[in-house]
C-alpha cells in the first residue's frame, strides 16, 4: 500500500483505476480494508483512493486521539490530494468519514490556495448527536459481539481493540462538548454536496429532520433519503447508493 507523510505522521491509502480523483473516507473504527467493493466499483470511471485515517488501519497509530481528530483528518486528506497532484477530488465519506469530508469542504473553501475539493458525498451522517445517545452507542460497543470483533479485526488487524477504545474515548469527549461534530459553518462550503442516508438507520438521530436542515445551510446541496437498510447506506443498500452517486457524478460532469 502506498503512503505519504502528513503533519509528521504516516498515512496509508489504497488506490485503483484511472480518471478523475475520487477519495473514499471510512467511518469510525473502519479502514480502507473495508472498502474494496467501492474501490472496484468506482475504479471503472475514477482514480479511486481509500484512506486509512491517522490512528487506523496501516497508518501510524496513536494512543490518545485528540478532540479535533475529525478536523485533523480533513487536513490530512487535503494534504493527500496535494500529494497526488491531480485535479480537485470528489470526496466520498461515510459515517464518521462524512464528517471529515464536510470539514474538508469548509477548510478548502477558506483556503487561499487552489481548490482541492470538487464535490462531496456525505453518507449516513448527521450534524448532532444528543450526548446521551452518543454515550449509549459507545456503551453498546462494549458488548464486543462476534460480528463486531470480526469487523474490527478485518479493519484494524489484531490490535483492533486499541483503535476501538481510542475512538470511543474521543467520541465520549465529543459528547461532553455537546455532541455536535459536523462543522458549524456548513454555509461556507462552496462545492456541490450530496447527503445520503436511510430513514431506518438506527445509529443516526432523526435523519429525516437533520439532513434537510444541513442541506438548507449548504449553498449547493441535495438530499437522498430512502426507507429500508441500515448503517451505512453505502453498505446496506449498495445498489441504491451507487446509483444515486453515479447520477451525482454525471450531474457535476455536465
């Protein structure tokens, strides 16, 4: 796997295909190893790159994740786009990776340098979690079910527990800060944004209300909500997710 150094730490990524640059940003406790299907599908039309965030996958690990881990992840991925030295990227984040994608949009719009983000797909995310809901979700992780362990081991390797514990600790601190993780100034994002989710996602708090509210703040936004499926839409209803993203890519290419 190729890698580069951003802000003093090594970031690994997987890549496949040629064409416009499309970045895949994994959700919390996931890694690029979980996105082989998306890499293969979108590589038919794009240079598709899936990232291991700082502290995850094959990237450098750290014991304590900072409170601004999502913002730092956004800066790392912007540095990756500059490192690849291609045209501005389409950024596709799911779950926690969608927060990183939105932060990238905010940072990129305020930068005095050339634009690095062409468009954003933010899948299965919301702006705000009630702190009690976020704490309950972190508590649910402690069950360590066989399915959970299998997923985390595939994503993170044999030391998966360190990643899960560090991520959970960081998210509990987010709960103490009020539970909002998405940027406050969504209205500063200047590129097109697609927000997607299923209404039946048990990990999202009121997506039917929150996603349209987020879209109202973003100057160039569209929302796709579907009934059925789970978290995230990208994996639970891949045919629907890929179809709507294909239409979005056609729209921004037109």
